[in-house]
């Protein structure tokens, strides 16, 4: 994405996106952490990263299989391999380790007892929100961020 592409009113829309996801049941391909982050990117920039894979998975296994290589809704074959590569495709190069997280930043976090990194968004309360297995938004400390992007 390069330079900031944030559109006017993004802060309010981002807050509304958090509220919306708090009220939704967790469904792979509809309200999982990738969908949550994509909707947060869209509220800030108007760009929907998940557009190319919407409707192509409905389980965790199918979602991660898409990363290994698949034809997207646009007819283009892509092989991302990792969540970091997927988000970097849309958000550009991640920030370095010295970047101070700020409201709206996109992050991959390491959660206890979870093998894969989980996608989240930095909130106004210095926490990263991620959509958990049970459908709630969870918060975790900023020190769990492993990769981060600014829009």
C-alpha cells in the first residue's frame, strides 16, 4: 500500500467494525480473524484484501490451504504460503521491530497455545484485538505482536 491511504472518518468506522464483530458468531470465511482484519483495512482505506478469497473457504483447513496456492475470485493463481506473505501482498513491507504500534495498525500476534500467528488490529486501548474461536473479540498485550503494518 505504500503511503497512507486512509480515508476521512476511518477512526469512527473502525470503532464500528469492532462493535460489529463483537456481536457476530465466529464463522470461517465470514467472521474469522482474516475477515476481521480485512474489514478493518477496508474501513480505513476502502480496500478489501479478502475480496480475492471471499467465499472460497469455510473451515480453518481450507483457509490455510488457500495460502499454499489457489486461484482467487479474480482468476489469478497466488501462492502466499504464510499469513505474513498474504498481508504483505496488500499492505506492503512490514514495519521494523522498533515501530510503535498505533490505533488501526494491522498485526500478526502470537497467542499462548496457538501454533499459527493470529491476525489482529491495534485498538485505541494499546491492545490488539483478534477474533477468537468462540466469536468474541479478544485483547492481548502489544508485546505479543510479531509482525506489524501501518496503513
